[in-house]
């Protein structure tokens, strides 16, 4: 068990530094040292180090990164790809944008190391198109890295070739799902693909591909530089390291907080963020992006921010997007916004998702219009239950999980709204 | 995908491709592993340069650049980013997801709509259009909006008027 209280800055190390994004600032502060060290190691050793560090995918799923890398066939001599998933579309999340704002070179360095480890020579950063400034910063960083010899045909004289290009999405939540992203990168509509085969075997253009979240890749240089053991001194045994938490809502200081996993959520809200704005109290909390089941204020007591503890409470750490819902928010409105979002973003490929999200949205529209029925709550629960585990990707589940939790935990408030709506 | 999509087509004449735009699209054709990957960047480039994507543009991509019209249409109609009609001078994309909503996004959207209506009542076209969009991932600055490519944070009923006035006083820009 590591330290779950002491703050160490890894992915936000350049926060607030003058000229934070510049290559010079990065190199002057130990940047690209992880890459240099990686070149002294065997590719297999790098994968083992990341495995031993216990790094888990920071985009939401929490899958062990080293294990994901190890699935790439070693004897395959054809093209392989590293994709940085910088789509950041999970509602409530704003950490990947912040990493780019702090220092995009950390992402590039992580990608080059990952490429060296799995034998890939090409990487793409896929960013949501409306991060206009952030895309410019990334493109500048890529140019700087080429000019300094960190990218190109013969990186630092090692003979290793790695190229990175940037690709902008076009406004689709589903492209945050790794196989949806790959479809989009191929110029197609962003529909996810059936797994297996997993991208590590057959991904971009049916070639072995690793898709990692921005925050995951940004943590890699530090791990290689300082070693797996140092990484494991932070966080909990099963959730080692630090994680970026995106705190939003009516707290005094909303923002991105880099904290060791296992940090107490109440400490984050009340001490780091300064507590709630005067006149507001916590009604509920969505701990891991809008796909995560909602927690009541009561359930936050004693809760720690690690994958296991939040799962034990019936929700998930997800992307680390902590949305504090205060007493000004109607749960009817919250549920309406949530189901409308998933209905809008369903790619339409699988019937349970395409139809299910539509039915949920229709029911909520009816309730909002004062045409709700008493049985709507049960019906939404049943529809959600039938949307789970039946589709190609997790968007359907992502719509079902919060719906089930909101109608279960705040059913009385919604029932009351339906009742009052009828009288009106 | 229809609610936020710009599927309504326009009767406006399609602006012609500029030489710079042609050159940019040419570059995309060889930049990626397959030609098809050039579709999204090409559509972004057309929209950036000309404001929107017309049927005629799809035909040019097919006939002159070898990007199949069916594949181009697939992307054009799937992704929310692409507009198929001429936009007003300032297109406002206002986030109406959870946190922005909780912090009053709908009130501000209502106010912008009222602003647009005032123009229409005078028989004029407002330089603004507004649409609700999914989370922009800047929730620490909620409520958030984009005016064309400019991001604005902490937009409230109180400060929206001065933001709109600032844009309205500008002479040009798409």
C-alpha cells in the first residue's frame, strides 16, 4: 500500500511554469530523459516495467496498460500503431485538455516510448475538433520534437524511427471508444467494431494498434524514468500512482487536481477545493463522468478515490470526472440531460442502444412536459436493464447505468415531479 | 444524431474552392496511410475556408480528388461538426450538459435566443445563431460556449450581453 495523501505532480508537473509548453522548458526540467532511458532497455523490459508499475488506463476502463501492450504480437514485422486517445468527450472530464495545456511533450514522449516497446513506427493523436487552441499546441510540440530529433527516422541516433501525426475528430462522443476512434481515423463514421479481435491484434487498418488515453501515455515517461517501484509508492496496492480528478460544480475551486489514487473524496471537496459555495449543499455526486452511476451525498462519507473503493459503492472511477450536484439541481433535469446526451450520441449500430436511448429520452420528454406516468420509473429501469451487456460497445451500458441509479436513488423526487406535473 | 446536426440543406450558392484550399486537400490525400482518411480533414478544411459544405463540394471531392461521394457523405452526415448550410456570421455552440445546465446554461441560451428574436422582429437577420451542444470538456469554467472558434467560460445571464455586443460590433468574420 502506497501513500494516498501526499501529492506528487507527474502529468501536471509543468502546471504554472513559465513557457510551460515549450520543448526547452520540458528538456530543461528532465523531459525526454524517460525516452533516453527506454532506449537503453529491451522493448520487453519496458512493457514489464509498465506492468510492474501497475499503470491502469486513465480514460475510464482502468485496464492494465502494460498488459494491453503485451497483447501486440511480437513476431509481426508489419506496421503497428500507437494512438493517443485525446478525444476527451466523457461529460465532466477536462483533464486531457489540461495535460496538453500544461505540456504536450509529455504525451509525445509517452507515445514514442510505447512505440519503441511494441515495435510501432507511427503514432496518431486523435483530438476532438473543438479543442482549437489545444490542437495548435500539439502541432507545435510535434514540430519541435521533429526539429530536435525526438521524432523522425533516426531518433537520437538510435536508428529507431517514429512519426507522430495529429488527427482531429468531428464531434462524436462515440469516437472516445477505441474502436470507434479507429473507424473515424480511417475516415469512416465512428462506429465501434466487435471485439475480439482487439485492436492490439487487429486495429487501425487491421494492423496491431494500441489505443491509450492521453493521461495514461503522459504517465509513461515518469514511470520509465523513476521505475515501477517508485510508482507503486503512491496510491493503493491495486490502484497505484496518481490520477487527475476533474472537479466541477458549485465548489469554491473547481479544476483539475492530480492526487494519489485512494485520496479521500471529502478531503478533495472540503479542503483542496475549499468546500461548497455559500448557500449550496451537496445533493449527489457523479464520480467518474456521466456514465458512472450517481452517488448520494451520504455515500461520499469515507469514500476514497480509487478504482476498487468506488466500484464497491456501486459506481466507477471512470475518467476521474467528479461532478458535484448541489441542491439547486432537479434530478428530473439531470436525468433528462443525461439520457438526451446518450440518445444524441448513440451511433445507431445496435438496436438496444439506438432504440433504448430513444425510449428513455421520449419518456423523459413526456415527464418534463407534465405527461409522465407513475409507471415510467419502473419502465425506465426495465429498459435500462435490457440495454446492458447486449451491444458492440459500452455506450448503451453508459446510458443505462446512470439511469438505473438515478431512478433508484432519486425515484421519490421524480415520482413527485410526475405527480405534480399531472395536477398542473 | 439529428438534433444537433446541421442536416438542413441550404439554397445558398456554393462558394468556390480557393487555390489554397485545393492545395491543402491535395496534401491530405497523401498524408495518411489511406486516401479515405483524408475525408475528415478535407471536410474540416472546406468548412474552415468556406463556412459550410455544399453538395457541389462533395462532387468536387469525388470528381477532382478521388474521394468517393458515398464515403464523403457518410462522414458529412454522421459527425456533428459539419454544416450543410451557410452559417450566420457568429455561430454559438452552447454546452447544455450536466454541469453547464446546473450552472444556468439554459437561461443564457434563452437570453441569446431572445436577442436573435429581437432582430427578427425588426425584419432583420441576427448575426448570431445558437445551438445546444454536448459537453465541451471545460466544466471547471461552466457554463461554457464557443462563438465560432473562440471559447468563452463562465458565461452567465449577466455577462452574455456584453459578449454579444463585442461580436456584433465586429465587421466581418465567419
